[in-house]
C-alpha cells in the first residue's frame, strides 16, 4: 500500500469570545487555527493529522512534502518519520504529520492507536475512561480564579492547573495561596509558569531564573501544590535539574522539547519528575512513547501536553492511554474563550469530560477521529492537493522524461 494523495487545508475556527493565553501576555486569541493533512492511499484508506498554526505560514508546505511522502508505505512508520525529518532540514519541524501514518496503520490493522502503542487492552476495555485535569489558560484575579476552580470541582474535576505570569513573585504566590485556601485540600492544584518557551510578542513577559523558580517552588510546596510546570527555559537543563534537587514540589515540563534526542539528555540530567512531551509537536508519537517508556523504567511520571486543537487532545490521549496513566491527562478549558466545543470543532465527536472528571478512551481503529465535513467546508481552505500522478507530471516537467523515469524506477526499487 502506498500514499497516493496528500491534501492540506488551513483551518480557522473563530472563538465565541477572545481567549487571552497566559503564555502570550497581551495577545487576544480570536481564532483557533491549524493545518489539516489528509493522506489517501492507493487502496482508499485515509489518514488524518493536524498541526497548530499561527496563520497560513504553511502555505508552501505541500510543495516540500509531496516528493518526500507520496509513494511511501504509510504502515512503515519508521521510514515515514525519517522522511518527515528529512523535510524538516529545509522547512520546519512537522512531527504532527506522524499521526496520519498511525491513523492509516490502525485502520488497516483494525486497532486503535493506544493498542498499537502497547496499551493494556484488558485494562482499557474494562476501564473505558481515563482521568483528566482541568487546565486553565488565562490569568484571572485570585478571588475570581478561586471561584472558578471551585466551580470546576463541582463539574467533576479533582485536579485543576493554574497559570502564573506576573513580574512580581509575591503576586504569583498570592494567586496560588488564594486558590489553595479556597479549595482547602478538596482539589489538587498544579501550577504552570509557562517559562519553557517564553513569548514576549505583545507585552513584555516575566523571565525566571533559578532563584525565582526555587523561591516560587518553596511557596508551592508550603501551599500543597501537586506540581510546578515549566519553571525555566526548556533548554536550561542544568538549572532544571538543580531546581528539581532543591524543590519539595514535583517539577514538570517538556511540552515543546524536540524529541528523543533532547529528552534522553534531560532524563540523564534529571530535569523533571513529570515529563509532558506533546506528540503533535517535537518528536511525534514515537518519541513521546519512548519518553513514556523511559519514565516507567525510571519511576517517573508521564502526562503529555494536549493544548492546541482536538487532534492534539486525541493523539495525546491515545499515547497517555497506552502507558501507566499514573497522572491525570491535561484537559484544556477556559470558558468563554476556550471551550471543548471550539477546541474540537472539526471533530464530529468532541472529547468531553464527564461528571467524574474522566474522558472516554477511543475504541475505533487508528485515531478514531471522524471529521465534520460541513465544518471543514465552512472553516477550511484547501491549499494543496497532489496525487502520485500529479507528482509524476510535475517531475517530468521539471526534470525531463528520461530523468523522471529513472527516478521513478529507483523509487520503485526501494
Ligand atoms: Mg504547560
């Protein structure tokens, strides 16, 4: 079986109300944008993948991808990963595409992704759902945030993550203390400092060093915080390891780190207690799985980042379900701007938490995602469509018939 056609779409879903991400101070997000890839094999099996986008920055991606991916066996994940990596030498990283390969492979084998990744079928069939934590995304005044956290507790969540992003450490601590006192031990609180990939695009953003992180970690420990996330730059590995040695609260992070070659060193240095690679960003599904296995072997925790769109939620849900699930999974929610309905707007079935703070583990083959074709028509714009026939014509035009035939022969032999 071969990949015969690649289609790429820009997707843009306007949010009902602007969302103000804590990690980009001053920036009102009004649209959830991503690139959708649909790969179709010569047997008609389709695989889907989506990557978060700022705008239409991937407009030229198809011209780069076509020659790398058309003609590949989609069930040969290793070669697919190698080609995605090769394309990144000329473009930017595109590990989000790996999901489409697994989607096809799962449909061919009749297995959900978590099962292909080694998830325990007996346990998951019996369990059917897995626990999530409510991941808030904005900075709100402490008293307001305390009320919102209590409301999330009433909705069924037993763990909620806060954001802190103030220049004054005491303000950050006041926020956490106000919430901790309000919940009084009835809920677990995680705190994300979003220092891993600090963005100061609109307003200036605080920049933490080891001392600020250690001071804040101390306060978190005194307030019973369950974990402190991204307290330092994602590449400040020595400082992260030092912070973890000093900290009485578990340290988490890694959401945008670039795959196994980075995580291997971070594990050796002892950067985190909880590793959070996002399988749709750096390293893809296979590297996230590798980090998960290493965490299990070393007695560490694993809980992937999921914040961006419904695909990230579902792909990381599969990866999470294939492992120990010894930490709840991130469930982005910050109404009225960021809601599951908008996060998952392209999916026919959004991932929804129930009254026990759990989500369903997908059972359909592959990713188990059905996209809503009406939503795709309404909010999507196809900007690339290439089949193997189209690629052959393009190659003949650019390189001449003789060379095109020689290249095709070589490709067939691989
Ligand atoms: Mg985070």
